[in-house]
């Protein structure tokens, strides 16, 4: 017991020392920044302020431009023709090819509604696969739901079913956000090397194997169990 207590104390001291070192580095960095500001003359400070204001103004203008093009909300587009128009005017587009009878499409709807508001830099759309046979053929969409990720008018990547999202129906919005971040279709601030579903405690228990079922007479598979 004595030995255990001693090792805990040593660990605690090491940890405290680490924290002190880190704090010291942060303080030194802050001191250097403060010193830099102190040494700036009024003209330099004014220029810095102007640059900040211009950057903010530019960001605000960019946001307004995105909103005017239909970013910021998750929208349904009525036809294939609309798809071509929408992807032409926006750099980053996520389009959900869905079908009314597929339960998993509703799961995606819920997450995409949240992400559309959060990532105004990207346009989020949905299109009924049954009303867009030409597009489904051209983009080789065989499984519903599929997300087509379009950058500069070209389809760069697909999220097919839930395979990339932990293979489970109850994946989190963060998991989908991470997957879109991997495709560089949104500005992702997290760590791409650390998928959110790997840290989900329940991941081990809720893992469900998804079997793709082919529906007779339909040309796509469904990634849903309720057909």
C-alpha cells in the first residue's frame, strides 16, 4: 500500500509539473504578444484594426451571398434540371438522393437539417431518386439513401448508405459532419484522424450489420430494412 501511495504521489507531482510548464509556456506566449502590442505605434494598431474590420466585412458579405443562393437551409429541389442549376452556382453542394418509403432517408434528413444551418458555406439539397432516373443513372446511384458530394460542379465523392457512418442507424450528427469533412465539402474544425464514432461508448453494442437487399423490378438496392 505504501508503494502504491508513493507512486500516486510521484504521478501527481509529475502531472502538476507538466501543468506548470504548460502554463508557463502559455504565459510567456501571452507576454510576448502583449509586448508586441505595446511596441506598436498608433498607426500600426489602426492598420491592424482596419484589417480585422475588412476581414469581418468580407466574411459577412460572403455569408450573405451564400444565403442568397439558398445556403443555410436544407431544401428539396423539384427536378433534375434544378440540380444542374443549383450545383453550377455553388462551390460545395451535398445532395441527398432519397425515396419516400426508405426509413433511413428520414434519419439523414434530421442530421442534414442541423448541418445546413451550421455550415452555411455548403449548399444542402434533397432530390427524389424516383423522379430523377437520368441523374441516378449518370451518377451511378444504386443504393438509397446516397449523398452526392459535388465540388465545383463535379461529383467528387459519395456517402452510400450508412457504411461510412459506423454502420448503425443511430449515428450522431457529428459523425456525418466528420465524414463530410473528410471529403472537404464543408469547413471542418475537428480532427479528421479521430472519427467521432470511435469514441462512442455504445458503438460496440449497437453495431448492426446492414445487408443490402435488392428489390425486384427496381434498379436500385435499398439500404433500409423496412421495404
